[in-house]
C-alpha cells in the first residue's frame, strides 16, 4: 500500500511540474515582445512565487524558462543563462523563505530576490546584445518587480484556498 501511495504522489508531482512548466511557456511565448530583451515585462515570472511553497516548483519553472527561451532572439545563450539564473534565484528564494511561516513575508522575499537577480539577465544582454548594463538592469528589474507584485497578489489569493505546499 505504501508503494502505491508513493507512486501516486510521484505521478502527481510530475503532473504538477509539467502543468506549471507548460503554463510558464504559454504565458511567456504568448507575449514575445514583452518577454525578451532589455525592456521586458514577462508576466510568466509571477509563477516564481510558487517556489517559496514547494521546491518542486523550482524544477517546473526552470524547465518552463528553458523551453520558453527556445523562442528567445538570443538563442542558446538565453536558454542556458536564463535557465541557470532562474534555478539560482528560485533556489535562493526557497531557502530564504523555507523557515518563514507568514505567506506575505515569503512572497516579499521572492519579490526582492528575483528582482535583484535580474543583474544576470542584464549582464547577458550587455555581452550578447551590447545593451548598456545599468539601463538594462533597471528596466529588466522594474519589469520583474511589476510582474512579481501582480503575481504576489494572485498567488496570495490562490494560497488562501489551495495548499501550495502539497
């Protein structure tokens, strides 16, 4: 019986991971003009908040970023750098928020970490697209912050009815 329960749990985790990754991809690719480049408002980044509830979301969103960046005008470099940046920032958010019970504080941690980590994308664009680093960092961080604030509100509302830690 215990093995069957574990199999159901594993299947559920795989399904949830696949759905979140797919939603991230669709939300990114649906608005390509806002999802790539030195000025971006990638609304799919709102999913980043899920990582503070369960580490399986780190895998889901990281996978989503990798797949979504297939359509990036910066090619394989964006697939690699964007994916690694996402893995790093979501892991940092998860570990910082891991012992915090208050949902609003968890979401604030995620917002701050993810916004600050946009320096990686600014550096990538500086080297690949020859954009000015500080201006690119300001614009990408602002877009990230806006997406995360909107996302925090949505995730907070969802977390009131759905246990995102399961």
